C-alpha cells in the first residue's frame, strides 16, 4: 500500500514500501530516510534520497522518478557521487606527488631540478589551480614568457607538465590524459641558433677568484669558485655528493651517469679546491648529501652562479665559458695540448698568485 504524508509522519522504526522500489527507512532512533532500490547492471543497489525531515513524500517520489530515468540512460549515480566527493588536488600538489612517485626510477640526482623548474616558472601561474582544470590554454600562458628566452627549459617544462597531467589522470583526478599537442600552435616558432657561450679571458680569472674569495661566503659563491677551479660543467658541481670525494688523496670521482659522455671521470683536485671542500665538510648536514646545498638535499638553482657573476658586474662571461678559459690557458701557457681535459693541477690555471684563495 502506498504511503501517505500522515503515515510518513507517524511511522515507527522499520521499512515502509511506497512502490516501485521507493522505501522509507526508520531507525530505532527515529531518524527516517528515503531509499530507492533498483537493479543496475544486474546488481541490486540502494540509492539514498535524503532525510524525511528535509524531503517530503511528494519530493521523494519525484526524485525517485528522475533517478530511474538517469539509470535507464546509462548513468551511475553512485559513481557520480563518489566523484563529486573526491577532492581534486591543486596542480602543485599533483606535480609534487608525481615527482615523488617517479624520482626513485631516475639514475641520478640531476632531475632534482624537476621541481625547482616548476617552482620558478610554473607554480606562480597555475600552482593553485585544480589539476583537472589545467588545459592547453593554461600551459601556453605559463610558457609564453620563457618560450624564446630559455627555449630548452621551456620545452622540458612542456614535457614535465604533460607527465603531471598524465599522472593525475591515472590517479583519477582528471577525466583525460594530457592533450598538449596544440600548445606549440599557440607559441612562436623556436628557431635553432648556434649559441657561443662567452668566456672570460684567462688572464682576468685570478682577479675574479680573489674577488669571490674576499666576498661573504655563500653556497652559490663556493659552487662558482669550485666550478672554475676544476673547469667542470655547472651541473657536475651542483649535483656533486660527498661520497664522490677522497679529500686525503685530492680526488673527485664523478660517476658516468652524471657525465655528458656517460663515462666515469676522475678529477685531481688542486689545494685551493681541497681547502674549499674541507671548509664545506665542516658545515655539512649529512655525510652523503649534496656538497653545494643548504640542507644536503636540494641543489642550488642552475641560475645561481650566473646571477653571482651578473651581481658583480660581469656581463661578458658565462659559467660554462670558464671551461673555454681553461682551454685557452692550457694551449697558451703550458706544454700540454689544449684537448687535455685536466692537468696535474687543473684548478690552478692562471691562478698561481691565488694559491691561498
């Protein structure tokens, strides 16, 4: 027998059927709720329609009719409710979760800048945006300021953003995988240009080293001095860890996975380089962490050393260019061929007067 408003009002604990699966459930506490029981894909399921205090008998019947229509059309109300309750994280949260999930599979620590590149160029624009709302237009907005200025970084960021969006799809935070093929159509064409990194004349290097040594010591300044001493690439300095060094033998062994040529590289260290390392060793946060880092875990930015040069008014040289400075010195001031990557004391190129630096 169908329910009436009076029966609903006076219902005792139990289950009362109104018809076509619509029921009123009354608990011992007196709380009453509407439930619609239906078959969905061969399974019997109960769908809650709300409290009888808030939903009248007429409203419950209307809601039941609407719900039956949705189910017949192929909808899954339970799944929709679960999705509605699911908290969609911000892009920044998703990116950090993605990084944590992937980093263990990387062979070396070079990809620690994966997150720092997001912190510098992406999070300020879309970090707080829900990850399911990040689309191609958002990515174009992020990359536009840097697409031509630092093209390689911009291209890497495009790939990394795509990885985050795919990760979010796998986690159920996005309905679709990343579809960023159209992003490049919204950006100007990057033209390949030969880039010649400017080098400081080697005769000017000792004065620079003395200037750096006299300034207040910082992690970035130590990293720049160490890079120049050893004529290495900035990334080889930035991601150096203490376990690579034997200070008693004055040897730095860089594993192949960190080298451009993928071969292990042994660097003999000059006395100034060893002295710098011993000072940093006294201030270390761990015995196996990064050498040039505030906490032993997060490397300095790839722009830190360049910024130091610019702050000192040096605009006609780049950090990588000091490798060329060393090559020129080796060719002009020694009997060794310039192709020799490191001499017996490579860090002293032209720095004889700065032995105590």
